[in-house]
C-alpha cells in the first residue's frame, strides 16, 4: 500500500520540530506523527536521515526534508491560509531575522541553557549576547504586533519557539526584563490555539 500522508518524525519540546509542526498545522497538512525519544532513535528515522535529528518529513513520493525551515516552506507553499509567507518586499527581512535566530541567537541560547556542554563559554556572557538580539526584536515589536507587521508571519513562527526556550531557562528573570513588546508577543503565541494544538502530547512511536 503506498504511503498516503507525509511522515513527520518529531520531538515535542524541540524548537526546530515545533516550528515545523506550526507550519504543517497552519497549512492544514495531514501527517503521520511519529514522536521520537532522542536517546533511543528508531532505525526508521536514521534510515530516512542519517544525521538523526528532528524534525524529518518523509514525503509520499520519496523525498526527505530534514531541515525545519525547508519543512516550513514546503508546507506553506502547499497551502498558506494564514498568509505566513512573506511577500517579495518582506522576504529578505524575514530571512535575515531567521538567519540571525538560527545562527548567533541559537549559539548563545545553547551556551546559556547548557553551560556544562561548553567549557570555555560563560553562561552569563551568552545570555548577554542573546539579550542584544532580543532588544533588536523588541524594537521591531514596539512598532507593530508582529515582527514585520500587524499579522503573524514566517519569521515570527520560525523564531518564537527559540525565544520561548530562552525565556524558560529562567522565567522570573526573563519576565522582569524591560521587553514589554517581546513579552506580549511571546505570551500571545503561548496562548494561541495553534500553539496548544502543536504541543499536544504523543506517545513515543515504535515500529
């Protein structure tokens, strides 16, 4: 029997997997959800993508997407009822914000959240580096409700799971910062129906 729906290998709390699930949900794309236990990765995941990270989307006709942004773009190019894809005027701005998130912000976040993994790194210095990036986001969010305008878009949904992870390292400290626009942006995201939908728990998949 041919595979009907794409297969998504995911892990609930991974921000990369979260943003893939956000786009798949927004695009109304049905998938076979396979929740992965990262310390015991199923062979089917490794067969699909030897690097063994999530998310991985196995399409019915054979191609495998194992980068979260590629999954987002694939899903939204199938169907984009919320108009998350940026228009030509905003495209480069959106991609620049995502590159900043996936590069320097993620590097600082990892060193802040997991200081024991980075012997030469200072958790406090890493937090300061992340703060400077958030201050730039906050400046944009002080001008409009979302990063590039008055409606949510690709950049917001690609970045919010990582800001959420940063905030949750020390919630009391984060919510005491003078980033009212960013805090409001994050809280609206966490209260949204789509966030609640993608964060539903799944049993670990076994073949």
